[in-house]
């Protein structure tokens, strides 16, 4: 069975201008470890891939970024994946603000002619983003990672780590089953968030986290990443209905610490057209 070209946007500018590149495809055996990821089940025995370098003169390693949530900030572009030791959705060619990730390890002298041309196109492309700072830093894993961690519950080697990734309520309901956990996550994906776990570490305290279902957002029936949740909560504050819950949600999903309905209304009306939600930026609505 042959797979299609996986994770490469051939229509992107870096493959087309100022120099048009006719990409040469090869059939690459699908890495076995890709099957651990949800999308891995949809992949065939081989995938179509673009060769970036010839045989390397010395062993080296490239760099990829996690693909889950990579594009949940509006200044990010997932351009291409790459054969890697992590997962099928990892980013080998991507942009955030005025930063570009060229993850392949080969120096230009070891690249194919096609890759050298794409590299030149990339330099030209990035001139257009001069001075454009990144909107947000990655501070949390995307909720899509929860489905990967659910699979760890059925793996004796990874079970302990997987267990630490979920709230007690989810673990109790799943009863140790990875398959059941995936069903729970699918049913509650719109309300998943990353809750803080405070751990004492000698003289300092640091926060780690785990996935939990936001019961407050679920009670509203509005996804935590839907801007409608902000309008609903501000309205509830103004009307004095469920105001405690409304304030908790507003402070949980924004960077604001406002207390009064009038202040929340002024903030929301001034910024609602410029807000976006990001999992990886901390499960927050942020300003573009």
C-alpha cells in the first residue's frame, strides 16, 4: 500500500518563488513508531517524501518541533513535516513570526539541488517578516497530546508517565483503560484544559500540569476556545447570574485579572476582534 505525500504544502511560496521547484518524490517506509500517534493508523506502509539531502558524510541530527497546536497562533505556518524519531505531525519546515525552522541537518553542500533552491526561496520569503515578533511562547501542550498520552495507559513502560497526564476524575472514570480514556477525551475535547499541579522541590516551587475537563465550561455548553464563552460570561456578570463561575472562567482563559462587570465589558468590546485562542500559549485568549 502506498501513502500520499505526508505533511508538505507544495503550494507554499518557498517551493514556488522566486524560483519554481519541481519536487522529486520518493517512497519512504513509514517509521514504525508513527503508529503510536492517532494519525498513524491512517498511514500506509510507505509515504511519499521529498529528498532534501544526499548521503551525509557524517552522522548528524536535525530538529523538529511538535506539530500539535503549532498553528493555533495566527503567526505560525506548518509548511512540511520530515522523517524523524518523534511523530508524523512534527514540523521540519515552519515559521513563527520572524523565526523560521529549517530542521534538516544537511549543510548546503550536501543538499540536493532542489533543496538548495528551496533554501534560497526561504531566505527571500522571510524578508517579508522582518521585525514581526512572535505573538506567544509555547507554555503548554496542545489538547491533541491528551490522545497520545491516553495510549500510554496501556503500555507498561509508559503507564506511570501517562497516568500523571490526567486528572483523578478522568483516571477514575477511565479505570486504567487507554481506549476508554480516548473515548472520554473525544466526548469532552471542547472542554479540555491544562490544570496546574504544584510540586514542592526543595526551597522552590514549580508548576507542572495535567489534562482535565473544565466542568464550568461544560456546564455552559460552550467550548473553552469559542469566543462566545467570553461574551456569555461577561453577560452573566452584568446580570448577576452565576457571577462566581463567570469570573473564574474569564480569569482562567484570559490574562486579565479584572473583577467588575463594567471593566470586563470595556475590555471585551475593545479587543474581541483581535482575540485568538491558543492551547500551546497556555489555554488562553490572547491579542494578535
